[in-house]
C-alpha cells in the first residue's frame, strides 16, 4: 500500500458511535449471548475496530477503521472521486495513486469517510439460507434473509442512534487555532474546517469570514458619513454613500463567486457538474450498493423516446404548477395572517411612551414571531413534499425561498410602516437601532444558551434516573465519565424548521441574510449600521465555531458546492435596497429631521436606473472564477481527451487484431 498510494494513513480514531440501551439487571444475570454481541462480531468481521463503552444512560459502541477498510468499501459502492486529470472516475483501491488527496494529505474527505462507515455498518446483512432468531433484554425477534442487521435493530429499538464522533485531537487543535483565536478577528483555518466538518460548513464559514472582512469598508465609510460635516457638499454625501454601498455589495458577491471557485478547486471538488449530476443518496448504503446498470439506463433513455419526452414535459409543468400553488398559499398566509400581526405590533410600538418599554415590546415580539414563522416553516415542509423537485438540494432550495418570505415580512414590514407613516428619519434610526440590537442580542443568547440548557437537562435526567435505580454503591456519586456519552447527550446541529431537509446552517444563513437586508435597505437612513454589523459578525465567527466544537454533536457531513439559494436571496436584497434607498433619498429631510418631497420623482428615476445599471453591469466585469482555475480546467479536459483517445485507439487495435 505504501508503494502504491504514496500517502499512507494509519488507523483512524473513533469516528462513529452507535447508541444502544443497557441490559436490565435481570437480563444481565441470566447471561447468554444477546444481539449486541452478534452486532459487535459482524462489525469486526467487516474490518472495523470496535470498542464497547458502558455509560450512565446507555451503552455505546465506538467504531474506527483503517484506511484499507474504507478504501475497499469505497470501491464496492463505486464511489466517484476526482483524479489528477480532472475527471471524476470510479474509485479503485488498486489504482489509489491516481486519485486526488485532501488538503491535509488524507485520501478521503470527512464526507467520504462517513459515507464509507455507513455503507459498512448498514451493509451487514443476513447471508444465510434462513432467518436468525435474535434476543435482547427478554425480547426476541427474527433477522430475515438479506435484511440489514442495523436496520432491524433500529426498528426494534435496540439501536437508538448512529452519529459521528468528535476527534479529540483535531477538536482541541481547532479550538486553539480557530474558536479561541482572537488575534485576527476574521482569519480562519478554512482547510482544517473543511477536513473536520466537510464542504457545506466550511463554505459557510468561508462566506462569513469574507463578508465580515468586506464589511469594514462600508463601516468606515458609514462612520465618516455620520460623524464628519462636509459643509456645503453635505447634500451629496448620502447619495455618494449609497452608490458606494451598492457597488460594494455587487463586487462582494462577484468576488465571493471567485473565492468559492478557488477553494473548491483547492479541495479537489469538481463543482462544474457536481450540482447537476443525479447521484444516489450517499448516506443511504442501499442506494449505493445496488446502482442501476448501464443497460437499464440506456433502455430507459432510448427505449421509447417520444413517450419519455412527453412524460418528462408533463412532470416538468406539473411541478411548476405545484410550486405556483404552494407559493400562493404562503403569500396568502403572509397577507392574511402575518401582515395584520406586524401592523398591530407597529401600532403598539408607537403607543408605547418609554424607550425601555419599547425594548421589552420588541423582545416579546421577536420571541412571539418565532413561533409563527416556525409554524409557517412546518407548513412549507409539508407543501414541498408534493412538489416534483429534482433531488434533495432542489427541495431544500424551495424550502429556503418559502421560509425566507415569511422572515422577510417579519423583519422589515415594521420598518416600512414607520418610514411610510411618520416620515421621520430620526424616529426610523431609533427603530433600526432597537431592531438590530435586540434581534442580534436575542438571537445570540438563544443560539448559545439553548444547546447548553438542553445538554444540562439531559445530563440531569440521566444522572437522576441512575440514582433512582440504586445501581451505584452507597455514598458514590454518579457522574458522566465517558466522552462518547457526553457527546450523545448534546443536541444535534439542526434547523429550527425542516429538520429532515436542512441542518443548522439554515438558521445561520438566515441570520446573515436578514442582517444583510436590514443594513442594505436602510443604509441611507443610518450609515452607522454597518459598524454594528461588522462587530457582530466578528464575534459571530468565534461563537459559531465554539458552538460546533463544544456545544453540539459533530454534524453529519453534507455535500454542497456553493451557498445555493442564499446567493439568489442576497442578489434579490441588493435590488430591494436600490428601491428602498432611492425612496429615502428622494424624501430628503431638513434640519428638524422631517422629510419633504419637493425634489420630485425625477431624482428617484435617475438614481434607480443608474444603480440598476451598476448592479447588472458591474457583475460582468469580474470573472466568476480565477484564471488559474480556468487554466487547470482546460488542461484537465485536454488530458482527459488524450487519455480517452488513447484507450479508444487501443480498443480499436485489439478489435481489428482479433478479427484478422
């Protein structure tokens, strides 16, 4: 192996945990072999390294695997990996040197490793000619032929959970170099984050870090606009600041696309077709174990072309109609239910006399609206199940668009109400400050305190239950001593809505998008708002890192080449910002802070058209990928064509020789 790959990996640390209930005292006293002993033997027979740990609340089976075991599994499931000629080919263990390694030198990424683990543990099936009787804690059941052992144990409640484990060595390294490193507010070890958490989480932190760094430019400009008196040229300051902010946002998103392409190329991810290929679900071992044959695919593709074409067109348009219907339901829910609630809050806010009560009212409103938006999110999850979405990513994008519509109304309708009714720039600034401060403080408090409270509650229940069972010697305290049990009791990294479709990044991206919309759409009302956003995001990087490394279970790795639908939402918010800020600029305010509209509507038309030209024109000035990525792509294509041509010529030569 060392001579073949050139990069040997030792046996990994324990990376996957299986949670099973503990045997009762009566069952343990009877002795005899139970199904867990069979499970351990089968796992060891699959080439995995197994360690059984008895905890306070349950028993845990920790799993690790040498690289050869993972390599054999990847070859069996026909995993596609990027080669050094730029093509994704089916992995072969004997040809391991042809495949691109990860930035840390390992052969497989964390997502690929976890996929191999699931394939191995769920791929243990009954290969005998008859069913096998299993027993656990006075409970007997049958293990049928060709049935997955772990699936059967999950159905019977013997296996409670299969989850990824934190690697203590790597976790502590990331804590020192990332979560607790305050020397550079925006610097992050993105390659290490990718190796530990996978593509999707690393892409989020890369976007958050770049967004925070770029925020310093409008923050400094907004600070100067707010504090410096420009004398007779003061009337030009806000229009100039607004043009600068729109240009900044356009260039930021374009340069993000370049950075996204660069980091994916560095990680060896062929993003050019990764979003479009219809691959099986990599976390379902059976979809990987029994792929469709080429003959079946060809038969489906060419067997009855006119009928297949009509079927695809019918499914396409029925999917469009279903999405229109579901979007209409969401819009009606916003208009009939959420809009009156938002207007009632805005009215109560104006009737409240003291600023302290207004802060309390805003906090209560933000807490109450969370329940409404979560209900709307659950409704959205139900609706998209009936849409003809192509794949999990398309379904997740549809969910994102629907739920963001709910949060868009919740976040901005009150600000629009104050701006249109009172036309007071000072009043609007106070509302902006209260909304931003209260929402950011409340979100950070909830985001960081709830996981700790959930963990403490589960820990207390486990210890209290153990004490009630009186299994521990008298006078001896009951404590959680095993790392795997502490990780099991921690909450998972999941979204507040749509847990089966999205992980916790949904909430994190939603928070960024809502902040971006607020600072962009009301930039002219309060330029200093960019300073608040920059300071909040600088702390958000470390808080999110600490949350993932300490407070939560290690997330299941997900594949994502880009930030997906969120990029379209950021683009939409830029267009909305052009419209709202043009209205703010037309309604110029006098020294008393009251707005007037004497300049007329010509200014808004000129400003809006100019900024829309900047938005859609500047986007074409910055290439979406660096030149070196394009050059590598062209070189890889030429190399792939050369290899394919040579193989084709060899095949033709052999065929001609055979005929002669």
